[in-house]
C-alpha cells in the first residue's frame, strides 16, 4: 500500500539527515582518540559535525550532556515541522523521553544536582522543596509520566512496586498513542511494531554484561533501520529516524564522557 503523500516531504528530509549519521570509520576514530579534543575534532571533520554543535573542547560531563540533549530537542522539533500537523503533537511528545532520568531526580526527596538547576528546560522545576517540585510537575506537561511514578510509591513493608522508570515509560507510551491522529491499519501496525522492538530491547538490555551492550545497541539500530526503510512515507519512519538519532547521541555521549572524566582528573591532579 502506498504511504500518505503528505508524509513524503518528511521522509525525503529524514533520508537526507541519515546521510550525516556517524559511520563505522568515525566510530573507530573515536575509540582510538586519546583526548576529548581529539574525539570532538574527529566528529567535526566528518559529515556528523552538526551532532557536536555547542560541545566545548574542555567541557565538563554536564556541559556535554546539556549540549547533546539540546541537539536532540532541536532535531525532534525539526522532524515535527516536517510532518503533517496531525502528527506533530505525537512527535513533540518524544521530547519527554529526553527528560525521564531528570524527572527521577525531580520527583525524589533528595538534593538536586547542579546541572539540573542550571538546565534551561528543566530549571523551572528544580525547586528546593520536594512537595513544591512534585506539584509543579503534575500541573505541567510532564503530568502523565510523573503521576505514574508517584502513584507507584508504596509504604515501607509492602510489596515492592515496579521500577518507576519503567512505569514512566509505560505511561509515556500510553500518552503517545493517545496523541496519534486517526490512523490507517498500516500506519498503526508500523508504529506498534517499532514500539515492540524497543520494548524487546529494554526487556533484556539491563541484564546484559557490559561487554555485550554495544552489540545489543547495534542490533537495535539495525532493526530500526529496516523498519524505517520499510515505512516509506509513513509516520513510523519519522519516529524511527529520531530513535536512530538518539542512539547515535547516546553513543557519542559515552565516548565524550569518558574523555571528559579523564580531563577532569588530570586538571584536579594538576591543581592539587
């Protein structure tokens, strides 16, 4: 069956963007980079240069994290702008996934890390009082996922509730599906297949040894790429594209964070 003609534009744009994804040659360069500057320079000299816009050569781990999150937000908003208006709210909802780890901090009754208070997107929720933070969260756009985590809290002695992050992911997906416009059977099948692929990955990833995690991520990326190319001019392609982008940024974050931590250690030793 042919795709929705109104999605052709978005599919053409995402295909152009996919051409700038880091390739295996770049990943090899990053693995062999001795310093953060060398790693960033390698990306800047490649087709993937836009990925590191805003990443400083001597940035801290927090700085790198913020720059990559902001890049992903910009790409999500760009993809939403490519889509027909009826699909934009579902696409913009994917921004919430970026913030799930931060929402864990915000909902907890514990001191907040400095990076969260300084984050231009989340700083408004970083109130000193936990009750005030939770009230602001459940009154705002994060309400569906935060409410799910707060409802899971049980008094001491009762059976352990599921991990809040998993409950938040389930609540996120429920809200995502509510934001779909009227779908054809083919569109719904493609989106459901993509969601099932991610759920399958998450169900096993946490129990893998560290040595197997890179292969698991690559296996996920391969499956998502196939589903993207099977979904020409379908909404699934836009969501699959954003998932591939997020996987690339997660991998870059790991490479940069290791070298930023080493740089911080050297600086601390020099100052001692």
